[in-house]
C-alpha cells in the first residue's frame, strides 16, 4: 500500500488539493443502528507484528497493553502464514479461508498469463512507476477486490451477513462483501489518473478506506489529511474504533488493518522496538474508550493478529541482494509496463525474499533454469511442477531434492495427505515410516503452501526462495539492505503471533487459513451464549 500512497500524495501535492477532501456518500451508520447485546470481536490486523519482539517487550515491561491482553487471554506464538508471505496473499487467505490456489491472489507481484502483463499491487514506488502508475493504481484499487480475488468465492463478510451478523472493515486491502460502497476521489486526483471520480465497490456493513471512503465524515474529524497518509496511518483506525466504542456502534465483527509497524521494520530490521511500542500505546487508547481495560475485555473479544514475520537483511558488505535479472541475463525478459510477446522468454516477479520465474517458451527447460539459479549460494530452495504433475523441490545448500503431490500415502500435521518421493530433508521434514506421518521443521506447512502457490494461476512457474539474511531482486525491485524483509517459505518469515482475549476458544489449527472459520464459529458461540442468557432472565 505504501507506493500507492506515495503516488497519491505526489498528485495531491502537485495539484495543490491538500485541504480538499472528497464529499462522502456513505450511509454505513444506518446499518449499525440495531446493535445487539452480543459481545463484538475487535480484530486488529497488525502488519508484521512478531513474537520475538513481543516477548522482548514483555521482558522489558514496555508493552503494558499487550501484556494486559496476554495476561488475561491466550498468546499463540507460531501461527503459519500463506506463501508467499506478502500482505495481499495473506489477507486474501483470511477473508476467504483458502490458500492461493482457490482465492487466486498469488503474491504482491505476479504475471497475468491471459493479459500477458505483470500485476503489481504495491512492491515499491519505483517499480510501480516502471509498471505504469495508472496500471498500478488500477490493480491495487480496482482489480484486486473487483476482479482478481476469485469472484466465485464467498468472503468472510458475505458469510457473516448470511448468518445474520454485522461486520466492518477499516482500511483493509481485501474487503469484498455484500453491501454497496463508494470510493470517492477528488476531481483533481481522478483527472490526471485513470481512477474514476467515484468507484463503486462492495464491502461489509461498515467500511472505511482512508480519505476515500469515510462514513464518519459528518460525525468527527478523522486524521486523513496529506500529513496523515490520507487516512492510512494507524491514527485513523484507532480514531474510528474509539468513536464506535464510545457511541456503542460496534458491529459484531470489526476488522481493522494497522500498517505502520511494517514500514518501521523494513527500514530498521526486525530488532526495532519503537514501532511496536507505539502500537501498544494505540492499543491502550482503544481499550481506554471502554472506560477501563477491565471493562474493555469484559465487553468485547480482542484479537491481535500478525500476518508474517520479518527476516533481517544483511548489510551491504555481505552482498545480501540476489540479482535474478543478472543470473538469467541471457534470456529475453519482460520489462515492467510492457506486454509479453512471442519473443519473451522469462518474466521475473519478486516478492522480496521469494520470486516467481515464469518460463513463457516451451523450449525452455526447468532443469536448465534451476541449474543456473542453484549456483548462487544465497538461494536455498527451488520448486516447480514437472510434466507428471509432481512438485519438484531442490534444496541447493543441502544438495537434496524431493517430489510430492496430493495423495494418500503420508499425513501431515494438518491432516493433509500426500504422495512423496526423494529426500525428506530437502524440506526439513521428519517422517515416521510406521505411522506414515510428516512433521515440518524450517518450512512450516511447506507441502500445502508450495502446492497452493504453484496452482494459484496457470503458468509455467519456478519458485525461488532466498536464504535468511538475503533478498531477491529484479531490475527495479525494492531493497531492504540492513533492514527487514519477508516473502519466503522459511519459518522466520512464515510465523506470526495471535493474541486472543475474552474467550477460551482457539483455532482448530494454528494457521492463517484456519482463522476464517474460527471467526464464524466464535460469533456463533457468542450468539448462543447471549441467547441462553436472555432466555434465563
């Protein structure tokens, strides 16, 4: 989302409309009039919040609000994110309860085989400009929810409405739901871009999207100006949540996306604590709106959820950037902003610490590409689908390989079944030959995540995964040298925390893909409790 904001901010400055806010046409509050006595769920999606940082803050007594929630609730330290560990793929999994082979959002950047172009939802300002700023804005603002997210899937917001629950989303990138909403862009912003003055979208009962969809514009002044990231800084969702609490207008389920921490970690690396401490203050301010923290956890269920980890990227002296465009320089590559032609051989789409390498010509051999890539010792895994529909994995450091596909021979930790041949060590899997079970190590839920990624869109794809400390790059990719990055299959990128306070219920499995069903089950449990309580009065 950062690069989208940069483009919009530049246009705001260029056209001198810092004080002009689009006129809103939202009627969300009319749907929140009949709020029930059921305890709502306040779900705070905190981009890149990590367990080691939380534990460090708890030891130092610098996170009082998180400490309070953990002391009175559950602290799950190692949930598993989808692959690649990038926000749009992760958020799509949360709102659909599926992996990418069903929800069809393969990564933050990917190649669209039908349209023969690169889709980029927000890797970096420079890369977005190279891809064409209008196309980049259209992909992120229009196509992501309206077209690319599998239209045949019901989202969490659709399901909650069908079950009779009210829902809300604050600044979520993935928000598709049953109610009509309008994103409103000022004329001097819609004029120089391909964005329309009004974009009709669908979402939950209550929906905000920074300055561009603000149903509280007639109620309070929200921090959505040019110096406040147009409403996409954390101050905006904090203010919205505080107002909803104080006015007793919370929906049954409220999803709020807070992204400030991720930017801080990218710049300073995973050991940085200032951003987490700032979030803790914001969390405390939200709970304060109930009158006291004790009242907050009595009257609502609080869930603080991460989305992925961050791996520290080495300093410049250690050469942490792996230039895939140099390694594969002998091939005709697709340049950002252009469409593939009959001459194009390779497309590179880099999601920070992982990448998709697309082979567009039949004469190109996966083995040949793999042999070139495996020479770089900063790459650890290569994976692709072979002609017999086995997923072939090579671990370049351990010099091992394996093949797997869906079958009934082996059962993994999550009760998923597989056929397997080759060396289990290639994916750091521990196999029990008597019980025919598989346990994951350095690459959690590796089989399902690789399978879902390679089947997420129809193309000849090779997945490239970097070792910890390193980041992959195409010609215009962003770099985080000396900072932090994510995107890979490795457990450091893949694990995130989940804090649940106000209920003893917990997810069936500790994975992002299982949280969608957990939310619905939890709301049904709360409704049953409320019904029982009401009938006993």
